[in-house]
């Protein structure tokens, strides 16, 4: 009996790993299909074919196409913000301005390694259903977390007189706007890596943020 009881957690853990693996396979396939066809034209059958699963398997993990789309966006944005936060923390609080530069670079690096996702997010974005879902709420929370990271770096920079006084929220919104705009431009190009624009964006932002 001891042997059986010791094996059960391993079996359960293996099943959970298999489920997580299948779920990730489906999200990866959905990312590719949404990037190619857009949300409206994409079908569960196409996603199932891309993932090499039966269509019925998709529905074991996601209620419908909207739920699958929301889960994809939530997962990817969470990974991006985790990467931005980690990069920012490597410099702040000792050097919050460099923390901002690291945050910009991390977001651009994430774009360069996840171009299909940004095709989905910025070309074929589909807003939340009227009632909202858990994943859509997670997306909102993740975007707020990203904004809080930038606001914190800006306020630390203001305390060190690296950035002039003013609304840290406005400064963060302006920085996000610059990053998003260059991301859209890079998508039109399709080849130029965004990470090479890191210093341009950082220096341009700091020049405006330091000006009295």
C-alpha cells in the first residue's frame, strides 16, 4: 500500500503536466492561426489541425474561440510584463532611469521573439465579450501592472531629480505610447528588430521628461 500511495502523486503530477502541455500546444497553434487569418476568419477546426489534435480536444480546454483568444492574450501579456519587471528590477532602485531603459529593451526583445503574437494583438485585436471573462480581467490587471512598474520607475527617477516633477502617470502613458507606436511601425516593416530602437526611445523620452 505504501508503494501505491507513493506512486499516486507522481501519476497525478504527470497528468497535470500532460494537460498543461496540451493546453500550451493549443495556445501556440491558436497564435499562429489567428496571426494568419485574424480572429473572425479563424476556426476551431483550423486551430485543431495546426495543433494536431481533434477539434473536440480544443473544447476540453476552452469553451469557445473567444475564450481561447482571451487565454492567449492573457498568457502572452503576462509573460511580457514578467520580463519587463525582471529587467527593470535589475537596475532599480540603484539606477531607476536605467531601469526604464531596461524595461523598454525587455519589451522590444519580447516583440522581436513573439512577432506572431503582436500580429494577433495589434492587427487582429478583438475586444472582450460584453460580460467579460476571467482571462479578460487578468489582461486588464496585467496591463495595470505594467503601468505600475513604469510609474514606480518614473517616481524613483523624480525623487533623484533625474526626471522633472509632474504626473508620473502621464509620463508613463507617454512612454507606453512611444513604445506602442514604434511597435506598429516595426510590424509594417516586418524585418527590422525593435530592440535596436531601445536607446532612441529612452533618450527621446528622457530628453522630454527632463526639460523644464
